[in-house]
C-alpha cells in the first residue's frame, strides 16, 4: 500500500490487518525506522488532533518530521500543491501528510514517483485515518466484534468527511445504519435509514457517532438554538440506552450542541479513547505505507 488516501477501496481483511498493527503500536511492538526518513506535514486547513498525533507518531517511529507553514508558503503565491510536493521531494522528503479543502486533492499527487501520500482530510470527502482510529476504538470496546450492531449517525452529515469515511468502513462490518439530522445537514445514502429525532431510536442502538456542525463550510449562519434537544445527545436522552452503548465524536465538539456538557466525562463517552488511539493509528499507517510491515 503506497498511499493511504481513502477508505473506499479497502477490504474488511485489510481494515482488520491495519487494526492488528494499531494494537501492535499500542503494545510497543511496531517496528521503527533505522534509517533517516523525512516526512512533511502540509495542513492547509486547521487541525489539532490529526496534526499533533501524526507528529507524535512520526517521532515514535524515528522519522524526521518537517512542518510546512501553509500561510507563509508559496501556495499563497499560487503555487500548486503538486508543484509544492515536487519541490519538497528534491529535499529527500518521501512522506507527505496532507490536509486540504479540495475534495480528492490527492488524485493529483499519487502518480509522483517515490513518495507516500497520507490523507489527513480532504474537504468534505474522506478522513481515512480518523475512520481507522474510530473503527479500532469501537472494536476495542466491543471485544473486536461489531458485526450486525446498530449505529446511529447524528450531526452535520453532508459536510463531514469523517461521516463519509465511517460509512465506508462500517459497511464492511454489516452494521445496521440510522441517521438523524436536520434537512440542511442530511445526506441520502443508500442503506442508511433516516429517523426524525434522536429520542425515537437512541435506546435501540449500540453506537452513536456524532459529528460537528461545520459552521466554516456553511454559506448561511446556522442557528443552533434547540438543536441539542432534537438532534443531539444529553444525559437525559441516553439514560435508557443499552448497557454496552457508546458514543463517539471526532472532535472538536461544539459542547451544548451535538453533545451536551453533562456528557463530557460520561462512562459511555469514547472521545478521549479515540484521541489516544489516533496516535497509534497514525504510527500503524506510516509503518504500512513505508513497508515496515505488510498488510
Ligand atoms: N478529528 C480531527 O480531524 O480533528 P482535528 O481537526 O483537530 O485534526
């Protein structure tokens, strides 16, 4: 696997194999680099978790990690992402973690010889390492068996690259999928049943994946007054959920909107576990694309 750009073409066996390496990273068993390998993190959209967990992962693997300053780079003079990567390749940089607002930006890069592109999120399309850390966190919680579980998606679905990647990956595990969202954020996807409000379905599901309202991608201001009561989770509406029920959120959370503040430290909240697993997931993905381990 030379690049890691999308979940769309992965098989269930590949996903499980990547999970095995995430576990190896967590248990301190993942091989690291003995030679110098340079990696550049190009983040043309804001990030805390993805950027910093990649940096820690790179450090843990003994990679030489370089940061690209988008706002003071020649991208601001109109240089293309492809030309940028071609330039950086001349400095023996072979790995590129890239986040960009353009959907499928990576299609313009993957034919460049001798490099590895790892997608840190492209527009509203894909966030494959987030989907891997999410599936790993869920598998860990459910003793590595989520076959036929019921999953509810809530939030700004149409604008969420995490939602799109999570649907791709969860399909491989034959889960039953439901969603609740206002019309503005709804996306009609085959195999996902739309439900009117969270209260109608929450006690039947095993997993709820909540997604951030992405105000920065909206043309018009979205009023979040009353949103949490109908479309979000709160202590009140999860009190009769299944005993093994958990909820996830890729972060950052709009507290009081997708999730009420009373859920910050709730036992069914998987968010900080997701954050921790993000570091191990990124170590595994970097090891895989660089052939330290084989999928
Ligand atoms: N989940 C996620 O992508 O978070 P960041 O935007 O902080 O990287």
